[in-house]
């Protein structure tokens, strides 16, 4: 047994966890809204509306990823800084729920691109859900993106 650490005798892998952090002190519900320890901004995950107007020949200023083939919805993978999309509040990690009353939660990627490219006025319902991009698209940076111009 010499030369072996104490963990090598276990038949299962040993996982070292980070040190435990105590949660913030309890604060009455009516006071939490004003307390920074409880400010988790859950409202940013609620659905919101985005309106974009696209003049002929103009770009929308964002890329999308996902679709029916990936069994996921359509997600905003990139927003061009200072674009109309950026100014309207669109952000990377937004899931596109609808565009002009068309459900985007179970749509082919190519159909989504076609709808976005051909519309002159785009009314989108989106919700911020950044976790899906890194989790379900682990090779996110290496995959080909489709730019919606």
C-alpha cells in the first residue's frame, strides 16, 4: 500500500467539490426586492416583444442557430453591435418563439431564415435563455452560422 494515496483504494472515482458557501441571510419577502443579495433579475427570462423594420437591401444584424433538425428552437447566436437588432434589445441567447405570428419553436432552420429574410417588418416574441446555447451546442463557436441579412 505504500506509494498509493488514500483515495486510490476506492472502487469509484473521487470528486473534489468546491468549498461550501453559506447562502445569504434570510430577509423578509417584502424587503428582498430592494436587497442586492436577492436581486436575481428573473424578469429578464420572461417573453418580450421585438419590432424590427427592414428597408430594402438592409441587414437585420443578427445570426440564428438551431431548428427542427436539432430538436431545439431557433436561437439568436450573434447580434451585431450597434445594429437595429441590438438597439431593439435582441441579444445572444434569445430563443425566438414567434415571428409575425409564425411559431418558431418547431420550425426548420431554412424556413426560419426564409421568413426573416423576406419580411419587411418583423414582430418577434423572444425570451432570454442563454443556457441552451452552451449546453446543446457545445461546438457552438465551430459550427457554421447562418447570417440573416
